[in-house]
């Protein structure tokens, strides 16, 4: 049964049930092939869409040109307005848990508004947002060329389908999301249509395809309800919104719905293909067929529903309505069932519905005492229930601990971690080998289940004890249900989260299984084999209503998603960091497998509680761990991520004080692992086999300031000496900070320093980061508001400022000090150019390593 359910879920997760439409599809249908044409231009024909590179301007021109072509085909019953806007601004934010200030200029937004011919400028509108810039070193086919292409095809479809939207639709193609949502902020602060937006849909990608999941919804419940009613292939889980905050990263959804808009909306994200996310392998070839077709069909359908909804209101009406619309302000509980249909209910309903298992647990001892009078007392039954909760709690804990212990043991005898990383991309057999590396270890975790089940199952041998067995079996189911109900209460009342439907369905399925048990006793109590067969079969069938969720979690949102993200979530310092990814994967699989196997334990326990079975499982686990250690974790389908920075310490605008190659990684296999398996690079860097972290020169976080705060995902970075002749030939002037007018002295020793930042001759500047320490009391950024100070490597409190945006003009600003103590400003400029030997060094890495390479210019000043 589980195998059949896996076969059912796997093609759904990988969008194999969708037939993409070709280039010759009818014009009134969304076509994936037409969207892929846009992706090919954006990610292949254009050489890089990063801020500071010419490709970003080319992408903006291409998008605007496509919109102009759509406008030319529009009929007289709709009005189309196209604008290219340049945004500038400054604000403070928290990102990855660190406070920073962001200043930006000259970032481009392309905006198109499709509205009925008789519409007014103040009419409430629907915003569709996607960003066309891409991260460093990535062609950005998935993130987010696929998003832009989807919206371009939806815009074309809106015109060519002869459908006249009843409310305006605004398509926003923003050019600076990868720089911490700057272009979306600029739109919300400056654009004339910002107050007309009644709802928004943010289209994003955390991979190259798979489920186009609604990961965030709100504020309020009506966006998720509109989605549930209208999506062709509903893909949404409110549980995803519970875990989204712990994932390193963010989207434009935050700007629209939380920080600057409070606009109801949806955040829809491709989840699978995370191996290629933010790498040079994010190419058009890696896109998962069917994903864009499903996204487009969904978008066009929900756009129609949103624009027809009475809940679509502009900012003024929305504020007045909010005071009387409490029913719409809470987050809903929602989930889809294998993209077939979607279930949505309010938080109030969830509080009642998810409390039913708790109520059943509290009342069932009395019911059993009356139903089976004379067998056991009410107090004895209650004690059984309490022991059952302890059994299950212990079992779940051991189910997590045992695979963790086995993974740690394997790492102690292995030369590298993450052996399972590459295996998830291989054939069917290798996939299950990688999973059962840890699943085999769960035998010990279910020891408590086996023991309790064997005591209950032993009563089946006596026909006279069938009634008692039925009573005991019901108690077992209710014990398991009580375990789920306790987690439900924690989920709802303590944490206030929206994923309680997962444990609720498990609890509810146990009651269905009890009904099956009673039928088995009634019809087959004298035929033991038939009784057992009926019981196992009915138990599987009745729990199957929840099993697809569990298998989705196993292959998708937990195991596969976690494994894909382990290559990019950041490295924790040793010694614990080496073990952390394996522990996380082992624990995840332990939890999921426990949920899948748990309902079968009371039936199978009579056969499994044998020393021979346990010995076999232990031997199988050891064998699987030994085999897994022989697998290399990386390939071009699951690359190792390496950051390579050519660092220049400069002075006086045209002098290089020092030059180094800095390397770092973002998972638990360290740089020594990389140099061991890439001897060409080690040879070029003059690294011998005796290199250790103790003998090498560490690269401190200050050296990586240009990528702050992403630098906190790095661990054990190293630096090596490098030449500087090539950069002196390429650039005449380096970034330089100076005072451009006399200081202003205030009373009580405070002063204001007026500074001018020149980026010199640098050609492809992505960002400039200023790390300011000292008695800073004010500045000219972010409405003169300082972000919270950060402490970097045990140093003094620092204020971090990121500046971005190309211009021939220098940056001018002022800093204010509260005392006569000096202000120290460290300037770090990230330039995407590499020079001479650095280019050669990057080319020596094999294809299983994805290298994000750039140059960084660092200079220090005191004022």
C-alpha cells in the first residue's frame, strides 16, 4: 500500500501529470513553451542579469519590448499603460537575524497596468510581482527567469484571450530583489499606484520546478480562500508558513505584506531543484517540465478570481474595512490533497476541530469502563492511557535518536559528511539506499512500540479473549491518538501555528482504524488469519487518507527539501558543524518514518519482537552505513558550493597594500576536503598534503564584509597570497572615501563629517558595504535612523550600511559622532570582474564544484 502511494505521489511532486503546451498552442491558453522562449533569452542570450552588469539593462529592455508588443495587440475595451521607473531610497531591515541599513539608487522597475477602458486611476487593483535580476554567478533560469517568463505569458494571455479584467492588474517586473528586495521597496514608497493595490501575488523560485507552493499567505484569510476556490492545481500548505521564517532567505512578499504595505497576498514559490538554486547550474536545461505550465494555469485562474472578488479594496477602503472584518484577519489552516482539491478552514474552526482528539481522550476511559464493565476500572484504563502516551513519546524520541547515533558513528569512521547529498539525484535504487541509510536504524527507535504491541497481540491466540483484545486495541489506538492530540494542543495553543492538520489527520485516522478493528472482530473472530489480514488491510486503507501527506513530506517538503538545502544553508563551526547536516537529515527521516510505520506496529509487533529480526535490522543498518560511506556526495547535479574572493587591500585610491585569494564553503565538508579532491587548485595555490587549519592562514569575517550578512553562512575560511599586477593594469583608481567639505562641530563635543565615496574605475560593482564603528549617533540614511548595532568577531559595535546602484556620480552623505573619539569606516566593494591568475584559478575547479567568484576592494578610514 505504501509503495502504491509513493508511486502516486512521486509524479505529482515532479509535475509528471502535467502536459506542457507547445509553441503552437491556442492563443487563449497559457503555453509553457512560449514562456521557455523568454527564459532562454533572459538566461542564455543575455550574459548575466546582476546589478552592475550590462545584462540587467538588456533584460529590462527585453521585458519592456515584450510588453509593448502585447500592448499593440490589445483591443479597444482595455487600457494598457507601461512605465519604466527608476527608484532610489534608503531603509533599515533585519535579514538573517542581523540589522543592516540599505541605501540604493537607479534601480529599474518595469510596470504594466491592464485595466478596463472605463476604469479610474483609484480603482483597487491586483499586483503581480516577479524580479528579473539574478544572484551573483548565476544565469537565473529558475530564480527568477521562470517567474518573469510566467508573468509575460500571463500578460499576453490576458490580452489574447479577449477577457476584460473587471479590476486593474498591475504587472511589476522589479530589478533588485537579490539585493534585499530594494526595487519592491522603491515601488511601495514612490509609485503612484501603490495605494490602489488591494491584493498581490508574488512569484518566486527556490529551485527549478516542482510544486508551485503557496508558502505564505496573508495578512488575513481571504487570499488563501480565493486561491483554494480558483486554483486549477492547488498547491498550498499552511504548515509551510510555519517553517518559512527559519529558512535563510526572504522574498518580496515581506515588503508588500509586512514591512511597507500590509497588503493581503500570496507568496508562490518553486520548491524542488534546490541543488541549482543560486548557482551557475540554474540553467534552462535544469527546469522541471510541467512546472511552468501548472504555474501559468494557476495564475490565470486565480487572477480572474482575485479581480472579481469584493474583498479587493484599495488602501483607504481596506483600512476602514479591517475594523469590522475580524473573521478575515486570522490566518487560515489550508492544505491541498495531491493537487486534486484544497481544504481551507478558519483558525476558529481549527481550535474546535483540532481539539476533538483531546476531548475523545479525556472521555474515552469512562466510555470503555461502561462498555466493558467488569474487565477494568476507570482508573486502570486511565493509567493505561497515560502509559500509552509515555510509550509513544519514548518511541518517537528514540526514532529520532537512533538514526542520529548511527549517522554520528558513520561520520567518525568516514572521511567526509553528506554522503546522501548526491544520491537523491540518482536512480530509484540509489534514492532508497540514501533514505534507508537511516531508516534501517529505526528498529531501535520503535522498541517501545514493539514491546507494547506484542503484549496486546498475544491475546489474539485465545478466542475467549477477543473482546478483551478489542478493548486493548482500542486503548492502543487512543493512546496514539492522545499522543497526536497533545502535539495538536501545543501546535495550536502554545505556538499559534497553522500546520496542526498534519497531526489531526493522524489522530483521526486512528479512530477509523478502530472501526476496522471492530469489524474484524465481529466477522472474523474465529478465523485468526482472516482476522489479521482484514485488520492489516483495513488499517492501511483507513490511514491512507493521511499517508499521502506523509509521503509528500518524505519525498518533498521534508526529506528532499532538507537534503537539497543542506548544500547552501551555511556551515556551523567545528567540531559540531561537521555532524550537523547528517544529524538534521537523520532526524527528519526518523520523524517521517515514525509517522508512516507507527499505525502498523500493533499488528506487526507480534512478529517483529524477536532477537533475530532486531539483529537483522542492525546488520542491515551497519551494511547500509558502510556502503553509503563509499559514495562521493557531489556532482554537477548536486554541486559543492565554494565562495572565491580575490581580495585587495587598498590605500590612497591607487595603491594596493595586499592581495589574497580567500576561499570558503557553506556546508560541513571543509575546504580541506575540496583541496584534497581538486589537486590542480591545491597545486596552483602551493598547498601541500600537510595543510591543516592550524597551519593555514584564516580569512576573518571582515575580509568578507562585501557579502554581509551572508558571510555568517561561511565557516573556516582560508586565505592565500596572490599577486596584484593584473588589477593595476585593469583599474587606474580604486574605491576611496574622503571628506568633501569642512566638518560641523556641535556643542558637547559632537560633530558631523561630510563624506564622498568614489568607486574609482571599477566596472561591475554589485554592492558596497560600509562597516562603521565608533561613537556614531546619526547619519543621512534611512530617515536619519540608525539600525541596531552588530558585533562582528568580538569587536566593537558596528553599524552596517549596504549601498547599490550604478551611477557616474559619487555617493555623498554625512555621519554624526557623539564624541571626539574617531569614527572608523571600513569600505568593502564587490566587483564582479576577475583578473588574470584568478580567472585561471577558477577554471581549474571541476564541474562538481560551483564557484561564486568575484573581487573585493577593502580600505580603512578614520574621521
